[in-house]
């Protein structure tokens, strides 16, 4: 048996604590010695434990559960250390539960955990001795604990001040620590840590640590609460003063700033010409604005909307200059060539001068980079004397960038179309949508679908922007779109566009553009006089041929700009130098070694032909190589070829095999020989059917062991019967052949109509031969031995001969 002296205010007695006691597990509460607490007991084992205690010595051992969700705790579900308590009073509730009032007596640790015969849990106990000597150090710690607790009570509005008085009267360190811990609003885990500290001095040190932390948190809470209260008081004060000011102004018949803003919006609405639907929407929003609190977020949204709707050029337009001769002079002044574009603009002006009202054209300029698609759109605006706006569509993926966001969203604003119309300041600008083939689509919508309404003359008179929620008339706008290729433009959008194709420039055209436009502009931009910077004969041609390789003139502009900088630097260093002449010989001094070799194409040989291809940046030559080796008749294709081009190679091999007797090819070759077709520049993807006749010619050449003629290039699709079908982009392909020094071009007879687009100086230097069948191609492209000429003349006669 253990003995413990317990002193209470009304009696002195000695309680004998047995070695075993009934266990009463509790949830979400920590009970300290000297602490009186009511408990609600409902579990069957707990009720029997209390009944056992009341029937014997009124003592129970109370310990806290680790998890409050556990209904029937095991030894692992309760803490090891708890409190021996005396049951002061029990009250039975009609629903079968008990209410008990208990008082903590002493810390203890259970040592044995078992179920008794009477249905309650019985535990063995180890009672802790908490007596300690009153040393100066203990006294100092007690005083510090009491001081911090008093500060804690002052800061915590939920704690009555009387608690600090009763705590200050406690002289026993153990009881002081337990009393303070029982009043702290801390987590149960922290309270359990305090309960498990048996040494009173260590317990008080832990209490001091917890009090310091809690006091810091309470100070932060107080500062936050003070700031919030001050802000509320400031807002209430401002509101009160604002209302007073309004009342005073009303008495003096003066208007406040908000009312002045509303009146200004009303005056602006009266002066602005706009459709009735837009006017009604603006009137409605102004009426809403007058009823709103001026500082409310909704008032800011309404005010911004009104500013947008009143700033748009609803019925404001610029006067067109209908002088056709002047317009032609301006277009010719700014750009060389591009006759189709110029004619289309002059046609628009001519019709406009007769009917006064015409729907704006919706043009699409298709062509490689650097040929002047965007710059000529600016010239169109200048010739019409209209305002000019431009939107870059590259990378646009969100439909809302075209149609705008609805006003329910924070930070909503109109789409780029309406923004640009406000920027233009008129309802009939020249509006360019640049790079429409670079648009994308994702989960936010498809911007190309939103453009269908913008670019449809039958719909764009009532374009609906989500932000405005009022129709805007775009029918007077001259829309011009640009793109490098049609492949990425949806067919529904393409159907609404009037296509005008831009082809690459010839060397002669580039020289003319450089002399008339690029060089004068670059001299002006670099502060050079014409007499200080001189191109000798052949120097400009050398720049074009050796330092650029493009369909347009963008790189040529960069190279000429680089020359201007070098010349300006040299003139700056040598003050006596009056001018510098650029010659073909000293070009490498200023621009470095040549960037491009003109002879880029491979020399045609056995199994080697030159095809022609079209890309987004213009025409290109395509070297096709075929080799044969012993094998089993398989065909190997390399060079990153697409599916269509691979199928063209299969069709070409089938055709060559079908006419093997005509070509005097051993039939066994196709069963015991492997063919390898390779297109160099293997990192560049290649596809399309237009290399069909070049593939067939190369295969025929290697099978016949006869070389392909020099300086000859070809383009066209081949069928299994040997027919040559039409292709696209003939002009770009012919210009590429011309740039590479080709002298003869074989092309499909069905493309003869496209010869009118090819510049005359190019046609003079190239032999353009239309072909309709592969027999003609083989006859024209493969060098024939003398004994073979009669055979191939028969083949040509059979197929109608070659047509030039």
C-alpha cells in the first residue's frame, strides 16, 4: 500500500492509494492533480469502473486516450501516465449514462492492464513522489512562472483576472505547475507532456516555455485585431463624412466628384453617334452607376465598361481618297512588282467611287517570308488614306482574345478586334491579321472559329464581342490576312478569304528592290550619304548570290544594313576617307566568307536526279540518289520521307519494273537486287507526290546504268501507268531551279497555264518542257547511247513526242 498526504481547504486527511485501481479512459481532456472536473461517462466498462470505485474507496485511475475515435481502448490506445482521482459525486442520467465529479490526487503510471471479473479494466499503479526542496532556484522559477501567467491572463480576454490572484497564493511548486497547466489553452499533446514531467522544477521550466510562446501569439493576435478595428473605424468614418459632405453639397446645390463623372459620361453619350442598341445599353449602365456606392468594385467595372463603349468609333469614319492614279503611284512607290495586289486595291477603289457603299474586301496574302505581305498592307492604307491597325495572330490559342471576356470575370476586357478598332479611331481602317496560319487551339477554344464571324462579309456587320454585349459593325473594314502556307488554315475560314499569292523574287527583282528601296532606306537610317557608300558593278549581285538564300529580301536587307554599319565605322576611324566602294573582291572583308555556295545541287549522274519542292519559305531543289546492291528485291527509303513520298517511290519502282523490256533491263534484277533511295539533308522532313517523276527517273537511270543529263530538274506526280500529273507551286519551284543554275525544267503538261506567272527573264534563261508521260521524261532526262536513240524515238512517237 502507498500513502499520500492530501491537504484540502476544509479537512486534513490521509488517503491510502491501493496498488491497483479501476481504469477510466477519457477522451480529449487531461486531468492534473488538485484539479476538480465533471465528466460524462457512457461506455459500459467506464460505468462499471465508477461503480466499483464508489463501492470501495472512491478512487479511480484516469488516463487520456491517444485517439478519441477508439471506442474500446487497448493498452496501446492510452498514454502510460495519468492521474489518480477521487470520485466526489455521481449522478445517474435517465438514458443510462453517468455524470461524475472527480478531483485529481496524484500522478501515477499504470503497469498492468487487464479486464476484471466485473467487466471493468483494472490496472496496477506506480505512484510518483513529487516532493521537492524549496531552493532559491525553485523560488525564482516559481516567481517567473507566476509573472508570465499574470501577463497571459491579461492578454487573454477569455481568462478571468481572479485566476491570477489564486495562482499567486500557491507555494508548492508541483501544485503551481499543475494549476497553471490546467488553465492554459494549449493542445492536449502539450498538456500530456507537462503531466508526464514528474520533477516539479522541470515542469515549471516547460510551463515557462509554453507561456512565452502563448504570450507572443496573443500579442500578434492583439496587433492584428487592432489593425482590423482601426481599418473598420476608418471606413465608417469616411462613409459618415462622405454622407455629410453629400448633404452639405445638396443644401448648397453643389455636385460631388462622382456626380460630376456621371454627368460627364451623360454629356459624352449625347455627343457620341452610335446605334440605338448601344445607346440604350450605355443609358442603362449610367443609371446603374448613379445608384451604386462610388467605392464599390461593381461601380469600377461599370465605369470601365462605359468608357469602352463611349470611346469606340461607332459611326466615325475617315474619308477615302478615290483618286486611282494617286493610289497607283503610292503603291508603285512603296513596292516593286506585286501587280495582283495593286490591281485588286485599285479595283476596290474604282467600284467604291461608283457605288459609294461597298463591303470591305477580305484578302489573304499567301507567300514565303520577306516578300512584302505586311508592308504592302500599310501601303494600301496610305493609298486609301485610311487608318492602319495590325494584330499578330501567331501563338493565339484563346477564343477570348478575339471575342473578349464576359464582364462577370475579374479584369475582363474586350477582345483584340474591338481593342484595335478603338486604337484605329475610325470604323473603316485597313486591318491586318498577321500570320493566321500560326494560330493554335486548346481547351480555351479555337480562335479560328471566332474569326469566321469577323471575316465573313455576310455576318461582320453585327460582330458580337462578349465584353460589349452589343453588336459592332465591321463591314466597312478592309481586312487583310497574311500566311506562309494554307495547310494550317481551316477550310471553313479559307472559304471566306480572297487568296492572293506572293511568289519569291528572282535575282533581277531583288537587285531592283535593293537599288530602289533597300539601299536608300538603309543609307538614311545609318546617316550615310549616297556618295559615301558605293556599290561597284557586280557587288550587289555577289551579295544576293553568295550571302543570301531566300525567296524574299529580309536577309538581303540585313546584309546591306551590315555593310552600312561597317562603312560608317571605317569612315569614322579614317576622317580623310571620303567614300568606300564595295566590290565583289572586297565583300569578304566586310561580310566575311560567302554564306552560300551557288552550286548547291549535286551533279546529275547514274541514279542521281534533281527534283523541285515547295516549302513555306519558297521553292527548293531536291537531290534524289538511288543505289543498287545484291539482295532480294526490297526498297529502302531514307532521308526523313513522309508517307506520301514513300508511296510515290513505290509507284515509281513499280512503273520502271513494268517497262523493263522497253528499257532493256534484265527482269531478274528486280528479284535479286535491293534498291536504296535517299534524299539528302536527312534532318529535314520531306513529303508530297511532286517528286514522283524524279524518283522514277533516278530508278530508271540506275537500272539502265546510264547517267542523267546535267543541269536538268523535274517536278510532277507519277502514276502506275506512267502518266505525269499536275502539281502546285510551279512558279516557286522554277525560281528555285533558276537560282541554282538549272538550264532545263521538266514539268507536267497540265501546269502549262501557270507559265504566265513566271517572270519573262526567267523563262528566257530556262528551257521549260511540259511532259505528260514518263516515257518522255526518260527520253529527255537520261543520256542515250547512239544505239539507243532509235529505240527511244519510237517510244516518243508512240506517246505523241515531247512538247516544248
